[in-house]
């Protein structure tokens, strides 16, 4: 266990330890930490048995957890004892697809809570600052999170990098495709949902490697996808169904799990999880969903912003996007390492200045792209020539949150310039930046954490 004692004006001690079982049982530290997280997210208080199942899954991910504890070790009579953290934080490390199958190590932050009675005392800043500094020191170039609230993490340098859509597809009478043959490759068969638990990791690994913007999934996903449990409800879902897609060779190359949901006005099925390793498997699974008897509408809350299904359907208006929300937030820690790792479609050079309130990504950088790869050079900050005369002068000025949003190309520098978040120091610089950073396809993340 790592512990850090703060100053007298900060009456808390930060303790970090692995989420794991000790001799098959919950450790004294992890049980109250889990209770604090459940309280922070308004979940049911988990029993020791449910907590053990959480930890069994989390130790597969190598999850590390942090708690902020009252340093004097006492609490008022009748209140939760000092063994319960007043704030929680956790991380695990997976990979991020940054183009052409390149999987970049990423530091994934989760389970962030602060007890209401201890807010506005610097707890989140203390935990976040310490953790990001350690991740940077460990050589991790990017941190990531999915946010339950939209206004918390920008001040720590996180920027929205991907979005997801909630969609409704009218399927009464089936889905008619522009090219029916494209949705008829391979076969689809019904399976027990529990089969997906064992197929998930292999299928997701292929999808992850092929999907720009995808981030690694935690072990709990194979349980959630198969209806075997999830945070807040570890009881199996009784009405979940599954179908598998088989390619021409008879190998499983995709699956969907789904369940009916209550709707007084119409019959609705909700997609729980859908993974397809090929475009043919993706359309084939939707062809199957469209063939479900007695169903009017299929709902899915993880659809990509640019969805091939929408353009495959002959009746495009039957595909309705009912909501769109940010999903993946990125936070660059090492500018040269992060920018050198991703793929580029055009060649050129540009110089940027990056501001970072925590100091990890601050500086002036020249980006030179040749044959799809970037060389990133850190430049001296103290240049004396006017920017109009200095060839190494910055063309764009931005914060690390803005650079993190631009990283995958989910938004353009020209858009952020018009939004007042990027400052163009030379005319045309934002367009030049976009020419380098524009991706071959829109980024899509399939993972919440």
C-alpha cells in the first residue's frame, strides 16, 4: 500500500492499494472503499459476496484504487468510521487504437467520488494531480476517462475525444437494404447469452484492433454483455437473448445481445452489446435484429456518430438519432510520444504552443509528418524573433484539453478556433493543422469505464 500524508491544511491521507482478494477474502481496506464508491454513485450497498465478485473481476484488470482518509483517524460518533474513505479514485491500464491498428498504452481513470460533506476541499485535485504525475513518470502518454458529469474534468486538462449516439431503428416488417447481398454474408444463429461471456474477449480484441478510437475494455464487460452481472446488479438478467454471426468458414465473427424493454406505445428491443469484426457481420446482425417477430423498434445507445447501418438502409428515415453525448475524454501527458504514435494521412509541418495547468504537456512543439508518421520536436520557449519572422514560432496556441480533443480528429481545429478555444497566430494555421490531423474515419469508442 502506498500512502501520502498531506499538509496540516489538508487533513487527509491518500492511500493507494490494489483491488484484489487476500486468501480468497476481501481485504480490510477494499470492503469500505467499495461501499464508499457505491454511495457516491447512489448504488445499492453491495453485500460482501457481491463485493468479492467485483474484486475478482477488477484484479484481472490490475486495478489500483485510491482513498482519501481523515488523517486524524477519527470520525464523529454515529458517522461512518475513519476506515471509510471520504473520496475515491481508481485506475487500470489498457490500450487506445490511434490508427492503423496501433494500440497505445492508456491510463484509464474511474470510480471518482467525493463525499458531499467533504467537497470543495481540494480532494479531487489532490488525487488527480498525484495520479497523473505517477502515470507520466511511468511513461504512459495519455490518460482517459468517461465522465458522469460534463463540467468536472476540463480543468485537469481532459478534452472530449469521441461521442456516441442513441438511436431508434424502426424494424416493423424488417430492414430493407440498398444492397441486400451486403447483409446476407454468412449466417446468424441464436445462442445462449452466457456463450457471449466466453466469446467476448476474443471478439473484442479483433474489433478493438480494427476500430479507430476504441479503448480497451475491463473484465466486467464480458459479464455485462452476456447478462451475467454489472456494477450495481450482479444478478443474471433473465430476459437477455443472444445471436452469433458466422463467416463463410464457420467462425464466429460477431455477436449481439439484446432484451425487450417496457414501452406502453410500442414493442421495443434494446441492444445490450453488439460487436462485429467485419462490415458484413455488422449488417448481418442488424438484418437478424430486423427480422425479430412482433417488434416495432430496436434501440441502441452505443451507436457510432457515422453509422454504416444508416447508409445501408433503403428507408434512411427509419434510422433516428434520438440523442448524442460525449463518451471518451482524453488527457495527453506526453505530447511527443502521443503525437508520434498516431497515424496521419498527409504530410507537412506545423508548430503549436500548448498550455497545461499541471505542467505535463506544456511547451512549444514542431510536428513534422512524413509518410504518415510524425516526428515531434520540443522547441525552446524563449524565442526572440517576432512570430511573423520566426519560422519556428507557434502557428496555433491551445490548451492541453483542446489538443486532447483534437488528437483523434473527432473535432477540427477550425471548429475550436471559431469556438474561441484555439487561437490562430497565423492565418490558415487551423486549416493546416486539420489537413494533418483529419482522420480516415470518425473515431468510435465502444467502452465506458
